[in-house]
């Protein structure tokens, strides 16, 4: 869940004079320079000694790796720099991106464009209080069993925020509150705050508002997701998640892990089939109560 926060967030900016490699595998860590909270955290890219195998740019010449600070936690993958795509040419795609950008500008946007590289950049991302109900239905529009397939970060049209579009492949879905249904195998857009982009035409990488949360979603993994639907922009935001490992639920939040620790969890280690059946039964019961 995204909330405005009174605390200043963080923008991490890395600058360098050499061209940024086209493959993200060439990025690693550099020292952090921390400045006051109303200023930017700057990461000055340095050339370090070779630590691993680096793909050669030609048979006769190789280039030292470019290093960028890697965040810790479940969302560390968001700190890998990715060169953003040019703006789409068709009006419909531009309109969708404008709506999505406006959503994140309002939620986490900096007061000024991130590419201005001024020391007054401010972010304001807070995950809010984690959902304590194991299978929430309030403020949830879609419940899906889905796999994290791919992702791409976006800079909003105003350049005041960065968000990441995660493509989730759905295996089973339960819509709530009249939300349009999802077919098995269909991919949906799950948007999360923050990310790391390489500005087009510039050798500048900007990391903005990447969460350091211990729990979260990661590429290649399968989850039971409780989502909010945002019609303007046709995307989903994350309310809660359970990791699915070997067909069973695994706690994926601080409240749920505490329930497991104290033997209070009702759903940890439950099969995903049993979980979806219980949720369908609850949804049907709630609908009957409304009638």
C-alpha cells in the first residue's frame, strides 16, 4: 500500500563519464555518500578492479565494470539500472503511461524532476502498516495465484517519480467488488513504487524510492497476491502477498511470520488449492450476506 509520508525519502543518483553498459549484469556496488535528508544521496560511479567475468565489448578491448549501489532486502532487484524505453508513438499508450505516472507522482513524487540532479530532491515512499489479516478482503479487488515473470521501470512523464511495472502471469484469479475477471495464463500489470533507470541519451542512473523491506515479491517466484485495481491506467497495486513454495503457502510479511513463530498462523503451509477454495467460499458467503 502506498501512502504519503511526512519523512523525506531517498533518491540515489549515480554519475559517470563512460557509457553505461547495455546489459544490467555489469552493475555492482559503490560507496555511498550520505547527505542531509533534504538532499540527494549521491552515488559517484567509480572504476574498481575486476571482480568477476565481464563480457568483452570486442575481441581486442574490454571495459571496466560500472558499479552502482545495490539495495538490500526483498526488493534489491529494483536497484539494477535499466535503460528506459523511448516514449510510445501511439496516443493510447501515451495516455495510459500519463495516468500511471500521475498516480505515482501523487503518491511518491519529488518536488522537482529527478533528472535535474539538484541537491533538493525529495521522495516520500512508505509501505504503511503491513496487513495483519492473513486473507484480507477489505480494500482488495483481486486475489490471484501468479508468477513474477518480468519487470521494467518507468520514469513518469513529469520526471518526478519512478515506478516499476511487474508482469505477473496468473494461474487462478478471484475478482471482488465487480472487478473485471482475469483468465488463466493472462499477464497483468502490477505496479510498485521505485526503481532504477538509466536516462535516455545520458550516462546517468537514478535509483528512487526502492524499498528495503525484508519481505516482498521477487522475479521468478510464485505468490498468492491480494491486489487493488486502478481503472485509470488499468493496473494493480499490492496489498498483501504469500509466497508459494512447492505448492504451499509461506509467510511473506512481518505479521504473518510472527504468527508462524508463535504458532498462531491459520494458513502457513496450506496448499494453494485449499487456500483458493477457502477464499472462494468466503467471497461467496460475503456476497450472500449482502443480498
